[in-house]
C-alpha cells in the first residue's frame, strides 16, 4: 500500500473534525430529531461532503477517474462472530480512504496487511458497554463479538488503520452513568493507541446541561465542546456489580415490567420446551429477550428496562405482532409500551398472544403446578379396593402368585 501524503491526510482529518463538530452541535440542540443512529450517520455523511467538497475526490494521474474518498460500510481485515458460529469481516460505518490505494481506474486496492484507509468512524446511539464488543480480543482470537469500539480498536492495533473516531450519543440525561462507563471501558482497552479518538455526548433537558467526554482531551476543545461539563460516573453503578445478574436486571424495571416478567417465568415453567428467556448480564442491563429454544437467534420480542426508556416490547416478531393486535394491543412505530404500574389485563393479553404465536392453547396451563402433581403412590391409592381377588389374598399370596402349597392359619400345609 502506498504511503499517504501527510498534507492530504491533515486536510482530510480537518474536514472530518469540522463535520463531527457540526453533528455534535445539532444533536445537542435537539437529540430527538434523529431517527436512531442511522439518522446521525446520514447527517454526518452530509456534513463531510459539504465541508470536504472537491478535496474528498482523488484523481489518479495523469488522467484517471475521480474517486470519492469517503466510504460507508468499509470492511475490516478482522473478522467477527455473526449469527450461529459463522465469522465474517467487520464493517466500519465510514472510512476515509487512502489516496495511495486508488488505482488509475478508480478501484481501491485492498491490501492483505491492512485497511487502505486513513481513518475509520463508528457512530452509536444509547449503547451499553456490552454493545462496544470484545475490545481486548487478540489478533488470532476466534468468535470475537463485534461492536463499535472493538472494530476500531482492533483495526488500529492489527489492521494498520491510522486513525479511529468513536462517536457515541445518548439522548436521555439519565444515561449519564452508562455513557461514562462506555467512555472508561473504551479508554481502558485502547488508551495506548495514538490514533484513537473518542467522543461521548449526553443531551440535556430544560434543567440539565448537555455533557461531554472526549479523548484526547484537546479534541474536546477542537470540537468546541469546552463549555459542556464532563460526564460523571454514576455513584450507584459500582454497587450493581456485586448483585446477581437477575436482581441487577430487575432493579431497572418498573412494576408493570416486573409483573410481565413474573408471568413470562410462569409460561417458561409450564412450557420449558416452547420458550426461552434471555437476560442481559451487563452491569447496566437495558433489555431481555424472549426466544424459541430451537432457534436461539430468532427473537420473538425484546423487553427493555428503564435504562432504555420508555419500557417497551420492541423487535417484535411479525406473527407475535399480529397476535398482539388480535388481543387489542396494536403496535405504535413497531413498539408496545409497558404500563408503568402492574396491569394484569395487559400482561394477560401479552401472554395469550405469545401462546398463540408458540402454538399453545390459550387455556393450556401446562403440567400440574408444584403441590398438585400426581405421584405413583397417589395412583396406587386410587386403585385400592378396585381389583377383585380372594379374601385370603394377603395371607396366601405366595399360593396365588407362585403356586406354593396353601398354609393353614396355624402355619401347617
């Protein structure tokens, strides 16, 4: 791979810095105007094209084809775990290509030893530490969990990516603890990498100012974010670490969510081969999933905690969505909001819809519950006195069963 001209590299990085600053400013003005992280990525892409202009195009001399150097979904050299146990290359949200990797025909030379890119960019919205991926996985590790930070850190460390920009956005001020945990975890894994840049933003409300953390520290000044205070660590976050994962999960659930989970556990107990419940083991868990045991990757629905407010059923299977609608629970934007207080009618409808989706009878209560099981001795007791036999059956059963000569009551034959 040809060595990139440092002058061109600096120009492109300044263009990227300016575009990140524009995106951060718009997000902090109104974080809800973006449709998920995709909306943020679209705006960032737009700002890069506006700020870069012709500087983002490379023409191989003497009369080659123009090539746009800003690329989306840029494949990495490192591979990651996908569905099942299959592995495939990771994809960075964006990359600034190295002009030296462009052929005269405008094609990108994808070298074996590393990425033909100057910089890679990953954008995330309301993500937990678990969703950052396996940031410390070795180069030869197998079945590595993908994530925003893992892809950048490993591409810099092993794939020779020169610069990595991790941009994580949080809309809810209550997410400050999660945001700070992400920032600290990423720095712990990649602080030794000179090319790593990390920006974490938490939006404010009427009474709460926006907050920001950046690494390196001078990058916060370059993005004109000095007026915003640092994101603080959540005082209770470390206390959660020692709790059992289920208790830690339920700590972040409202009464309505807890009632729904209790009924889901009863459904799983009654039909262990029909449904499986997967709980997050993260320190700050944001969701759990309901799945079919035969296909653990097929999610019937995801149930969020207050850390991803509001609490909802999301990622709902189409068949379940239809069953919920039939129960009088239509979805709004693909979501079903869970009542804040325990609503038994709501929960009963959800459970009936799940039973319909799983092919279970709505009135099927499953096997007998504890305390009502029919044991062997219960069955034997029911048969007592129901079999016709001689009156001396008990005293002379050897005679009737094995043909032994009768014995008199005094013991003689």
